[in-house]
């Protein structure tokens, strides 16, 4: 007998997030899926930068201490899981300037020689002392190997038709 898989899709309307003042610090979670492709996992140093169309920006220079949300059988081992395992979904914590609009650009940077193939990335805002988690970004679909030592990702804020393909960009840091 075949089993049917039913997926529920929830549409969330983004207008703007509550503005909490420019000096207010907000907590975010970054969920990253690593694909199940051969050699998709990495132990390399991975960074993320994301922001909104108003110029608010958060940079996490080293994603570490992941909370594994899903891992394929045998994918997560006790004591020392660093994230980015094959067929895994990991959550990383970030904090910084509060976004006044939805997160519309996101870039990843991998330093090291592993091939790493993320599937998707999304950003969630932690509210009410962390008890409530609300999606505040697009789903950024990578599904390709991330090049080494460059910022690689998407900008839907300023896209004129080309933002749906991941691309390399240089930032003054």
C-alpha cells in the first residue's frame, strides 16, 4: 500500500516588523539545510551575513554551536557535532541590530577546502524571550556548492530580475 505524504504550506504576509529602535538588539535564529548530495557536508568555517532593505545588517563570522533540528540516520554523533552534516538541518543563534523590514538578502562565506552544498537558509526572529519564533526572511535556495572564501548568496532587496540566482559579491569589511 502506498503512503501519501501531505504537506501543509503556511503563507505568511510580511509588511514590516515592529521597529524597536536603532540601538535595540534582537535575537535571530538561522536555519541551514545541508543537502544529501555526496560530499555535501563540511567542517569548514562558515559565516553568514543578512539584512533588510533599510540597511540593517547582521554578520556572524563563525557559525558554531548548532542545534541540530534534523539529521539523517547516523548523521549526528554525540559530543562534537559542529553542524553542516550531510542531510541535516541546523539552527544557529545570532543577535544584532533589529530589522525593520523582512530579511531580503543573505550571503554565506565558507573558508576551507571542503565542498559544501547547502540546500536552503532562512532567518527567524526570536520574540517574547525566545519562546516565539517567527520567520522573517525569504527561503534562500542555494542547492549548489558554495565557492571558497567569497560571500555567495542572494539579494532580493535590490534585485532587478537577477536576484534569484546565487552570486558572488564583495563587501568592505
